[in-house]
């Protein structure tokens, strides 16, 4: 038997306990790994989820979402429902399986209202494994941005500093105390002076300023003329602003961001305002035009502007308003027929006596929308960029040169003007663009 000294016994016991703990931890970890491997679907262990996300966005995202149905069913954990080999065949050519009478293929085809799924014959087994691995991605929890990044909401949630209202209140109290103290000091000094026999000499009463002003007729005349001229100037300026709504940005019933649609996604203005190419008016797009995209886009996943309150949840809530207006049931992916009119607020509005034709400017002249409406692709909230006054339009007609390429009619006019007047550039004004009857008839 080996004798152990008493003073070394605690250290050896500590080492023994540490070894036991490590052994128990490793065993427990191994058991947890084994149980996790048995509890998770076999598909999660195959494929690269990161590569699968890229493939999913390129091939599947147009019709499918992970956690909710879109045009097609939700695909989260789809590897648990069907055999892997069967999924290979289904993804590559679903209609071939339906025609062959495969029971599962026919059932899915009927369940989705006989919607034909796009075939992907170019996807390899590895590609499909990667996509299936991505479908097991857990839905991320929505985290309050103020909790994740307190510095972004410091002005709203921080309570460590003293607010400006409290500082102003303290300063007001200090000022009030000073006024009271001055009043008391003045009152005390007067009492002391009266007790010592000090007599105050009363000053002679002066003529009031208004009486002196009335007696001076020249000054009255000058002031009256000045007031009349000033009143006329301000009255003229006010009347010239009637009907001018430059900068007008009303709040719409459904928030629509031109910055996201025309800027980030580079959607052509004429896709939504198609009538601008062939009609007098640009028109308000029908909500069916919105649903061409938003039938499959039910959530906003782009960039946020937390400082101004434009979060992903905010944009997603606006999409829900669109669904409610058109009567779209997101769960059943069908229209209910219960629609609600959207009371859009008009922004650009010319007087009724002024004629303006969008098609003449957009199609014939080839003028960009930004010429009149400003940098629309940068506007989160649409507003009237230009004054749209008569003088503004006339200046544009004077400065804009006509594009003569491919237009024999304008080219002939330019040649005749060049011979008669020596005109180098043909402008709208030289073609009669300043005639009153062009816009007022």
C-alpha cells in the first residue's frame, strides 16, 4: 500500500474530481450529439446550407418561401415529407412524374390547383442536397433593434442623461427667483429711503410718442406710403403662390417607397404608370399591377432606415394593407372578392385651364420622368419636385432642343428655319411652343 501525505491529499482529490468531471462532460456531450443526430432529420446532415441559399434564391424563391405558402407550398423541412430520390426526380421534371401516374406527384399536383412546377433538369444531386439543407434553416427571431443596437435609439430610450425639458424648467425657476429677489430688494431700499427722509423728484410728464407722431404730418405721410407699398408687395407675393404646391408631400393610405421600387429594384416608371406613354395622364396604377409582384412578395427583407422608423416590420405591415385592399387571402393564396378602395391623395395637379399631355413629352419628345418629377428613385415619400408654373414650363420650351434624329418632319422645319433665320438649334419655342393656344384652348 502506498502512503499519501495528508498535505498532498487535497490536490490529488482535486485532480481526481477534475478528471471525473471531464469524463462525464465528454460522455454527456457525446450522448447529446448522438441524440441530436437521431432527432434531426437525416437531410440536415447532407449538403451545404450556404450554397443552398444561393441556389434557392436563384431558382425557388420566385414561387416558394420557407415558412409560409406563396405560389407554391412552404418548403421548411420538406426533406422530412418525401424520399430524397423521389425529390431528385420531382425537382428535375415534376410533370413527367405526374403523367407517369406517380401517386405522390399526382396528389401534390391536385393539391396545388394543378399549377405546373418549373422543371430544373440542370440541378445536380449535390445542388438539390444543398437546397434541402437550406430548407432546415430555423426561422430567425425578430429582435427589437433598440435592444440589439442601443446606440441607434439612444435619443429615445436613454434615461441616463438629463432631458432638455428639465433643464429649461430649472432655468425658468432660477429666473423667476431672481425677479422676485430684485422686486424685494427694490421695495426694501424704498422703505429705507423714506425712513431717512429722502424725497424723490418727480419728472415732468413727457408728450406720448403717438401724439408727437400725429402732429408730424410729413412722418405720417412717409409711414403711410411705406405701409401701403409693403402691403401691396406681400399681397402680390401671396397671390402668386396660389396654386403652387412645390414640396407638397401628403401622407398616403398605403406607404409606397419610390426609393425601394424605382431605386433599389430599378423598376421602370412606365411599368406602373404605363398610360404615360400613350395618354394625356400618367394615371394611378391599379392594385392589380402591385399584385403582379406582391403576390409572391409578402415580406420586406431589404435594408432598413431605423432612424426614420422604416423598419422591415413597417414595410411588411404596408404589404398587408395592400392584401386587405385587393382581398388577397395569404393563407389560401386566393382572392376572396372582398375589396376595399384605396383613397390615394393626388400630389401633382395642374389647373383645369392648362393642357398637358404626358404621351407627347414621354413618347414623342423622349423626356425622362426626372426632368419634371425630380430624383424619384431617391424619394422615400413622393413629393412635388418642380413648381409646375407657367414660367417654369415656358423656360423649358425655350431651353430644350428638339431631337431631330429619325424625325423627317422636325428636320424639315429646322432646315426651313435655318434658311430664313439662321437657326442653329431647333427649340420648342421656335416651333410654336410659346403660343397661348398650345396650353390654353
